[in-house]
């Protein structure tokens, strides 16, 4: 990809003004590297429109010139989904200035948020109205609504509320020719053909730029209980989940699996954390049970259910938080695993899913196979067991540097993905494909899926200007290749 034409850059600068356009390398620098520091790209300008109309004009100008755009929200992608390639041919389109909560209707239980609204800001705004947006993840302080929609993000409450896909009522988006699709209207029924909102969710910015979304709210938490259980095995964790479901039903919102290896990393690298149980156990589960009614605390039912789990030997030990501060401390042990892992050294990340019932056996056998075939590696698999999704991360042997990813790390990834595919699972459960998994998706997805994705991409973005080199396997095998010429060549 060659550099964007100076004439285009001049027109973009005129349209966006000094707040919305920068080609200062210091402004650009933080946005050229992904959160994990695995990908580093180049771009000549950072475009930061403040309205959907400005996004529309930017996209039209870029489509006319055939210049690609890499949309970016909080830059928290785990798969290099928001990092431009190293050619310098693309421009970064940041949605961070579009950060208005346009409306928050407590009666209708709906919030209309612009793409750049940070998840935590929405949480706080909803709470002020006695409501909540029931999707949360460790990056909530920087992840934005546009990115969460575009990646169909998951997190720690999927068990009860589903992924972003089930929480988005509609979207507003700029399509690759610059036209504005307004799908925000909160209609319960709408059969005017293809569901463009659902198509744009999880499209990773390859079909258009999500500029706003209407999001479903639920009643605020009235009372919650957080517990930490110690167990002997991952299959006991699944037994515990079923035991709790039978005993107390869907008040259980979060059920997060933490192996001792992950907890040890957190205790070592994250200041202020401490062992939650008196004796460490091989596996742990963080449980949160929630009631919307303050007077109907789920504490007693959860306590009883955990007591019987202890009696019949499903769990070895348990701690129940007795204050909000203790509950937050337990959550911190879970939410800082990625950060602790980043301090620890290189790790090949695998965000995988199989069925919930399969997961414990899969984790055990796959971990044994990886560690045997690649001596010195250590599997640290944690996360959303109740969704059949764990982060099956494989730490490199001690002393390995970033070059490990290109050699052995790549072979580890192929093995893990082969095992997941053979088990009928997915190589991307909640993080998306981005650039990191494009090769593996191309290698492993069935031809029907790939051909349909390519046809949709070609139909909506024949210029291949929307986040090229991400998610969609290129037809000609040249990732991100672009025929300059654009909309009106
Ligand atoms: C989580 O569940 C995130 O904490 C990150 O999805 C997972 O770092 C990871 O692999
Ligand atoms: Zn996760």
C-alpha cells in the first residue's frame, strides 16, 4: 500500500479541523501499537471526527481515494484488530471524540451511546438512573462501545446476559461508501430484510464504522454476593456450576475459572493482592450472585448451596466476601490475570470455545499434549467456564523473547487450534480474529463460511478500505491488498 495522497490529507484536515486531524508523530505514536505490544503499525494521520456526519465525510473522501481506514476505540484488542499494518498506507480513524450518551431512558431500559463512550462511563450513567448495562470486562476503563459492538465482546456476565450481540438493540453506522445507516430505532419487530445491525456486530470494522448503538439496560444491582471456591479439578468446577444452577438458578451471573497458575501470577505481579483461601487449591472459581432487590440478598441461598457443595466434596474450601471491598478484592484477582501474564513474559493466547460440557476434559487433555510436545511451556487456561470459553494461554519457556511467537509459539497455536477444531469448537470465542488469527481462520474455517464472508465484504466494501487485513480472508491471498482507485476513480 502506498502513502495516502497529500491532496486527500489536506481535504481531511480541512474537514476535521485541528481537533479532529493530526499528523504529529507524538499524537499518533500511542495508537500505532496494540495493548499487548505484539503489533506495531504505521499511519500518516490520526482522524478523530466528532460527529457521524464527519465520519461519513471522512469515509467518502477515503473511499474516493481508495485509502484504507483502521477504526479504533480504546485500543484494547487482544488480536491486533485496531492496529494498522506497517505499510503506512492506512489512516487511523479514532472514534474517541464521539463520546456522548445521547439518551438514557430508564422506562424503556435503553441507552443510546456514541461509539467512543467508555464502558465504565456507561456503567456509571446507568447506575445514576437505577439501571445497569450488564456487560463487563477487565478493560472497562478504556474499552469503548464501538469496539465492544464491533468485536461482539463477551466478558464476565455472558452466562446470564449473553454477549454484545444480545445486548444491542440497534446501531448507527457509516457504510464503506460514506452513507449513513440509521438502525437505532428501538423497534421490537422489524422485518425489512437482512439484519444489518447483527451483521455489523462482530464485523471488526470491515463492513463499516459503527458510530452509535442503542443498548439494553436491566435493573441495577440491589444486592450481590461474591464468593471464591477452591477445587481439585476443572471438572469439579463444572459440577459446581450445575450444582449452583439446580440450587439457586439464574442469580449466578458470573462463574469464572482461575487455575492456581494464574492466581500465582497475579499474586506475584499485581501489588496489593493476597491469597483468598487459607491453603492454595489447584483450581478456583469466582462466583457472583446478584439480585435486583436490595432486601432479597442471594447471600443465604448461595451460602447454603456452597455449604452443601463442600459437604459432598465438590469444593475443597470457600471464602465469601463480607463487604463490597472484599468483593472487589476477589474480582481484582480475576480481572488482573491478563496484566499479570503480560508482566510474566510472552504467551501464545488462545481464546477458544467448545461446549460447556466438553471443556474440562478438553482443557486437561490439550494442556497435557501441549506441555509434552513443547517442553518448558506452561498452559494457563482461565476464564468463562460457564460459557464454554477459556483463554487457553501458553506461556513460553523461561527466557524466551518476542521471537518465540514466530517460531515455536506459532506451532503451539496451530496445535491448540487443531485440537479445538477437531472438538467442533471455535478458535475465537470473544476476542475476534483481527490480524492475529486471520491466517488460522483461513487455514481452519470451512470453505462455505469463508466464501460467504468474502462475498459480503466484496458486496459492501469493494474498495477494501475498511480495516483491510483483518477478519476476512483475502480473495487473492494478499491480505490487505488494495486496488487504489476507489469510489469514483
Ligand atoms: C479476560 O477474560 C479477557 O480476562 C482477556 O478476555 C483474556 O488475556 C486474556 O487472554
Ligand atoms: Zn475473557
